[in-house]
């Protein structure tokens, strides 16, 4: 198609959004608040949701399948679902009720299975090893370890919430850093910081 412009790489935006939304979860991850506090994450999740969708679509258009899948899974599913849980809490609270124990009780089993399934992101880590991008491979491994710890904890098999929280916050920091480094490289036309 003539006159069609090149699709810009949305990876910096996707990484920064993922890092920001992950950081909003820290009080719950470190046990300072229970899961009902997810209602506080709702504004962040709702603000991030359209941008996550945009970055994933743009990444697919630009041919960045790894970035599209990683941001779609990490931000679009594992993060935004926390905002949706916040909406559930808000609805029950507005009705003057607490979330029924039947729902709250099964949530751990549902989340646990999903976090363990998200371990498939390890294949993305292996891809980055093949691409000789050590830092990205390492931090994708870190978030996979965090998902395993979170999944086992949510299923009630063992309490690994603190290691999970540390892994998730380390990954959040990496996402903010790498997104900012990519943005600088794009703006300056050369790689200034490693990522």
C-alpha cells in the first residue's frame, strides 16, 4: 500500500506501563493489605488497559511478536485482572456486602493455576538467550520464578509470597528501566543504556 507509514515500535511504552502497573501491586504483594485492596489498583488498571491493547497491536503490526505476546500476557492479563478483581470488590462494597467466601476462596485456586500456566513465558526467556540479550533473558526468568512462587502460594501448597513479591518488583524495576532505555535510544538514534 503506497503512502503507508512505518509502524513505530511500541515496546518502550509497553515496558513502562507494565512496570508502573506492577509497582501499584506492592502493598498487596508484600502483605501490607489484603486482596480487597485491589480496588485501589482499579484506576491504574483501567488507565493502562487501552494502552496495553494499543502497544500489543502495534507490536504485532511492527513484527515484534515477542514484545506483543510478553506485553499482552504480562500487562493485559496478569496485571489488568487485578483491576477487574478490584471492580468486583467495589461492586460488592457499594452494595454494602463483602465478597462471598465461595468466590474469595476459589479465587486463589483460579489465580494459582493461571500463574503456573504463565510459566510458559520461560520460552520467551529462552528466545532472548538465543538472541544474545542476557539482561532481558534474565529478567524474563525472574518474572517466571515470581509466577511460580505466586502460583504455589495461591494454590495453598507453600507460602512463597515474599520471594514472589521480590521477583515481581525486580521485574517491575527492569521494565521501567528497559522501557526508558529504549525510549532514549529511539529519541537519540543510538543505544545509550544497555537493555
